């Protein structure tokens, strides 16, 4: 399947990026459009998902190195970050607490089982961390990964239009918001906006990942203690 899956995935990605340069509409997203087209093709041609996924393993293997590469914009903005370290920590911690607590609260209200809650609690951090953290608290890594992708695409689509609507114009604040809420996909969208947005989005993504790994397990344990 690698002869089909790999070139098709890459071709759809680069074609979507080229189209976005000519028509910079949020809906023309290099993750959303290829995903929708590939799902349609798999259903139409009745191709097994597992085989297609195995054909894209060379791309999947680049996921973790790509996350590490986001350290470059952090280095470029090191002085600005150091000068604002305290508010950055407060903002990212608040983001993590809001994300996990609202998930537990709304999920409990809707009657979600603990495994699903654990899978959804890591929705705002990047995929490798989300899968690991959700599994450590009893979640399902596959569901966690799927939710992370949906959240990231949604954030990339509506993030900057919503920030403009709310009159958030500071590049650093925009980057922090996108990285905290839309993880790697939001960070990639921020990097295309400017160096400051990309650097602070990278920082927020990293900080939220670390804080979620530290905060989610005790919050989940507290949830089980309060609501057995």
C-alpha cells in the first residue's frame, strides 16, 4: 500500500498548501482537506484503513522529530520568553485546568464513562503526549489521538478569526492562545503568521503538554474520589 498511500498523502498536502497560498481561506487547511479526501477515497474504493495507515508510516515516524524541531522558534524568541515567563506559566496552567476540568464536568453531566473521560481530558495537547497521558489514567489512546486531531483542525480553522473578533491583536498572545488550545496544528498555523506567533505557540504547546502530564492524573484521581 505504500506505493499509493505515501505519494497520495504527500500530493494532497502540498496541493492544499499551494491552493491556500492563492486562496487563504481557513477552510483550506492542509490537514482537513487531505483527511476528508482520503476518507472519501477509502470508503469509495473499499480500501482497508490499516493497510493505508501502514503505507504512511514514514510520515508518521516524522511526527515526534517535527515536535522537537519546534524548539527553533523558541530559541529565536528566548529573551522575550524569559521576560514574560511568569504570565506565560499562569496562562498555560489556567488553560490546562480549564481544559481538563470542563471535560470532566461536561463529560460527567452527559454520562460519559471513565475511559472516555480519560481519553478526552488530553484533547488540547499534541498527539504523542495525549496518547501517553490518556493511557496512564485509563483512557483509550486511539480515541485520544482522534480527538486531538479534531481539536487541532478546529482551532486552526476558527482560531485566528475568533481572536480577531475578540480584538486580540498582540502576536505573542495570539501564539499562546493557539498553542494552548490547538497544539501542533495550531502551532503550525501560527508559524505561518509570524515568528513571534510561532515561537509563543510552540512554548504554549510544550508547557501545556508538561502541565497536563503533571495535572491530569491527580485531577482524574480527585474526580474518582469525589464521584465514585
